[in-house]
């Protein structure tokens, strides 16, 4: 990949035009950082780079980094991205990586409005990277200064290139080994703090061949003795105790398990042999990269919504987009938020706005419930919400800051105004018309952008339900009373919504975010619905607008990256060193063809037969035809299945229900078909 061009580097030959473009962006970059920090964001430092169309496609293919290990997947992703741009499938405006400092790559063909939008968007991403706890799992705690992903990925690339260039190692074998490993890249335990090695304490260790007649009586081969059974196990057998399970508990980090206990199958020897050091090293590197990218997969909705929210506030609310750029920006944002399918930008932004609005509404309701004569039972009858909303409007001096209103600003509460900046503005050192936000504090900006008075949310306060009023009123501390609504609102914390957003940003991931904030109110307000495939009609139909059903569908897409949850249940299945996996069934069956192909890859990493237990739903073709004639859904039967691959043959057999019952999640049902479909 050719080197992208940083904003700060010197003019250089064929990069002259890019340098000119970069120069135009130096001021927006500086001011975007200042505004972001005023708004309470704490972003990593960001290096901005200007790249051309081809370089942007390469960076996207590489996941936002300039150097990755050699592999065909990058070329495939590059070709897909290039065709999307050529044939109207979507345009890439930027890409930013999670690193400290972060690196953001801007496409040189973007308009100035696009570039400004990208810069504000990136600043919010850099804040999310640095403050969300799930990103901190990779660095061993909270996200902190130890992130150096670019260096890690570059080391991996260099090491793998060296393996491929080693005359003692077949390059094709390295490529195949990477292919095998990548089929398991989502089979990690992304909820655990990452560590390079996960040595299993309960893994059996080797034994000498003459450790007892009991093994001979059991018919255990010398190979299995040496690999599986330790002295503690022997003692338990001789004492008629049950052998310890290996692993003791189901292991979700499949990559770690095969890295520590896997072998490779040697065709010449006809048996499993120890992996070469380079093979374990590749497994180790691929696992580290899987953990690094896991947080981004786990927070896609939150992260993109967070960036879209603050970008919109900066570009429109604080006029970061100039008068001559506003129409271009509106078109830019419409494309981002209006794309089809499950749009993470749109859903995420709506959820963040809901978090803000509900926190602000609760703050107002709590204040009103402390007014003499007001209770949760009569609040909607005795309080004029139109009057309350009018009182929540920011003062004119705050809403429309200009050079002529500086003295009016000085009359506002000191907590809202940056005194030093106001003095600088009086001295003509700040362009107030272009940068009014420079005169305000965090609290002042929160007052200026109070969400409950925004045109699209003006009815939100009055829409509070009686149930919500009761929940607030019953647990409200009676620590202050007010004589009037005006007096109550005077003590309002106008930053409550933003403060709540920052708390949520720190601790949640997409699963917990959707689970907590996708409420009936949110679903109704934003017209979300669930849909199902109907066997009777042979097509998809809207099945429900109930919030619980919509949440089920969304959680299905976010749990475990939307992939099946697989765990290791036995590393010595059948006392033969076979690997037994279990699919944690949640009502959605496996793609059996894909599962079989994955087992074939996994065999190469284990070196011995591999097994997978799962539950499949089956329906008789005759029942489908009968159901269609009667306009109902056919009955389905859940059955246990065991897939096994021994290096030569893939078999799929029925498994007794008692062997798979522990895999069924009896408290999860993602089926949202209405009762009349099932009549």
C-alpha cells in the first residue's frame, strides 16, 4: 500500500495536491478537537491522513490499518469495496482505527462539508475507543495508553511474511493454516480480559507407559495415556472415582483451547503429531487479532450511533458546517442515516437520543413532583406541560450568541460561561460568529442544546406514562420542596441527559444497550417491528410490533457477533482424544453444511476427530403442504444431532435427547410468530 499523506507533513512532489487539501483541514481538525472537549468528550489523540480512492479501499480491506499479513481475504474485501463505490452500492467517507493515538483516513475526493463531518465523527469515535470498558478488555483493564494495535499488526504481518519466505516452510501450508484458523476467529470468549496464553490448569499431562495395570484393563492406548491422563486421574480411577472433566467447564475460547492442546494430522505417519512452532505462533497471533477486533464488533450500534449523535450536534447545532456547506452536509447525513437494512448509525443515534431524553425527562419530573400540591397521581392534571416546556427553552442570549450579545452572556449563570473566553471575545481575539461555543462551559452547552425543547422531541415530556410517574414518585427522596414550578425548574440539572449518556458509554455493549433501552415507548416512537418467515406462504411477513419481540430479533443479531455460540465440552471425548463441541441452541438451528465445513477445518487444528452436538428443528414435507392448504404453520420437532469428522468422512447422526438437552436455552425463544399463524 502506498503511504497516505498526513496533515502535518511537508509538501512533496506528487503529493502536492493532497497537501493543499490537507492544509484546508488543519483549522477544522483543531477546532473539532476543542469543541469535542468542550462537550465533555475525551478522545484519544487522532492523526488525520488524506488518501485517494484506491488507498481508501485498501485501508477498508485491511480493517483500518496500513499493514496486515498476506492473505487472499484482503483482496476479496478490497474488490467488494471497490465495486460498491463503482456501482452505487455505497461510498466510504473515512475509516478510523482503535489505537492510541488513533489514525483517521479521509478520502481526498470528499467535499469540505464531508471532511468536516468526518472529522467530528472521528473525534467521537476516538472518545468511545478511549472510554468504553469493553475496549479495555484487550489492554487488561479500562481502555488506556497501552493500545498499540498498529505495531502489533505490523509485527504479525512481518512474522508471517518471514514464515512464508522460510525455505524450510511451505508457503502454501502457511496460507492454509491461516485459513483454518480464521474459521474460528469469532470463537473466543470476548467477555474476558485478553491474555496471550491461557494455559489450562485442568489439562491432563503425560504419563509413562508403565503407570498401572488399570489403564491396560481399560484398553487405553499408550498414546492416549501420554496425552490425556495424569496421576490425579489415575488415583481417581483406582479409587473408583469419576475422572475429572477436561475442560472442567465448557470453554468458549476455542482458539485458545486448540492453541494449547491441539495437534496436526501427519498423513505420512497416519496420526496426530505436535504442531510446528510456527503453527502455534500463527494461532496465537490470529487469536490476539480476534480479541482486538472483538470490542468493535460488540459495540457497532453504540459506537456508530455515538459518533453520529455528536457529529450532528457539532455540524448543525454549533454550525460547524458553514452556511455554504449545510446543504451538502444534510445530503451527507441523509445518506448515512437512510441506508437500508439494520442501519447501525440510525438505530444507534435514535437510542442515544432516547437515553438523553429519558434522563432529562426524569430530572424534570422529579423536580415537578417536589412542588407543593403535586404528586405522581395528579401531576398530569395540575401541571401545564406547555408552560414547562416554554420555561425549558434556553435564554435568547445563550441560544443566539453573537458579537452584539456578549454583555447579555455576562448576565447568565457563571457556571455556563467561560469567563476567560468571554474576555478574549470582548478583546476581539475570538470569532464569536464562527465559534460561539468557545464562550461556553460544558454546562452552558448542555443548557444551549437541551434536548426536550428540540422540535422533534417537544412532545416527549408530556408523553410520560402513569406507570413511569408512579415508579419515579414512589422512590423519590423527599429532600427538597418547592413552592412553584418556576422555583423547581430553577434547580434543574440541564446536563443530566449528557451525564447519563457518558455513564452508559462507559459500561455497555450492544447487547446490554439494546436490552436496557429498547423499550415499548422507543419501539412505538420509531416504528420498529419484527418479521418472520412463514412456511405457509413461503415468504417473510411482519410478525410483531411488540417491543419484546423486536428486542428478541435484535439481540439475536448482536449476541456473540450474531454467530452461533460454540464451546468445548470435552477434549478427550470417548477416551480417544477426540474433540467434542456443543452448540448452545437458542431456537435458531445451525447451517449444517457450513458447520460440516468448519469441522473439516477444525480437524486440521486438532489433528484428531472432531464432534459437534447440536439441536436441529425438523419439519416433514407432507406437514408443510398440509399446513399451507390450511393456512397455518407446520409443527416442528427438535432433535439432537451429532456431527463428526475423522479426516476422511463427515457424518451426521441423531443423538439421544439426554446428550443435548443441556445445550437448549429454555429461557430464550426468538420465534415471534403470532398465534394466528400457529392456529
